[in-house]
């Protein structure tokens, strides 16, 4: 049995959970999430806690047991607290601005034209620009927050020599040394 899968998931105040067949619906103050779990997993609500049970004892189902429990825990955390990823833009003249009244950002990151980015509408993710060089991606679905942040980073990944580009806040880069010229031989 999975150690993670054995732990029950607490349902906090203000969160509504419904299980119909092999689908789980979670609704809270930050939004609502829906997910279809594997039919071999058994998910129940007992004493204001969600319990995931595994009916099989092979390697695949043991892994699925812990994954199912953690994805449900992420859903509950997402509708109560939400998830946030922060990005920083480094480089001479690199900047970002947000289009007024939309969820679209315009990046000036060293290309001949400005790059516009808008997250997929089904993601439910919001983007906020702080200053000229900071981007905050937030939402209730952990997968979509990470995916949108990765898509933005992919527009101009950090350069390995000068460090110019878009990177996660706190990301540590190991810069390569440039050419140093001829050595005495």
C-alpha cells in the first residue's frame, strides 16, 4: 500500500465535495474543480475526510493509489488557498506589460517583434504583471498554473552565458564562462 495514499484528506470549512461514480467535484471560495479518477480506486467521504482505498496489490495500483490521493488533496488546496508561480525577466531592455482589461501579456524579450501571450481559456488561470519585469501566474488548478508558467518561460528561456531571459523567481542559474581569448602556449 502507498504511504501517501493511506492518509485521509481533510475537508476544510467552506469546501463542498461530491463524488458521483468515478468523478469528484470540489467547490470552494477560490473556484471549483472536477476530476475523473481511475475506476479501480475507491474514493469515499468518511467523518468529513476523503479516504482513497486501493482494491489491488500490484505495482501500478500502488502508484495510482498515492497519485489519486495527492491529486484530490491538490484540488482541495487549490479551491481554498490557490497556487502561485512567479516569473522574473532579466535582460537589457526586456520588459512585460499587461493589456488593459484582459488576461493577455505583451513581452519585449529581444525578438524583432513583441510577443503576445494569453493563457488557454479552459485553464482558469489569471496573469498579473508587477512592475516591468515580474509576472505572477495564479489559479486553483496546480497543473494549469505550472503549465502556463512553463509556456511563458518557454518564450525566452534563460541564456546560459549572460542569464538573459525569463526564469522562475528564485531559480538559480549556473552561467558558463565566455571566451577568454588565446592562452600563452
